[in-house]
C-alpha cells in the first residue's frame, strides 16, 4: 500500500519561498501570477495491508515528523 501525502502551509502563515517563486515567474514573463504557495509532496510505501492500520500509521508519521502541525496542514490518500 502506498500513501500520497500533501503538506501545505496554513492560511495566514507567511510563505517567503512562495513569494520568491512568484517573483521569479514574473521575471520569466508570467506577470499575471497573483500568489504562489509552496508545499511538500511525499510518497510512503507501506508493507501494511490493513487500511485502518495504514491510516493510523500515516497519521502518526505526519504528526510526529512529516508536518509541523503548528503552521502546516496535511492530507493524504492511500492507494493499493
């Protein structure tokens, strides 16, 4: 089983990397870009076959290591 995890900054959290990307896009000839927010995408392959146990493991991984839940949100999907 594989988990596809998306981690993004919460609304209201400053995103200097997103602003740098936005500025670079403007310099490359894309002036209409009004805002950019960057995040992380992580794939985790699990040996677990039980969906409930896999979800519990991914939740713990996200809360304990992968996401800073003070400033970041996370979501995930499990695929066979």
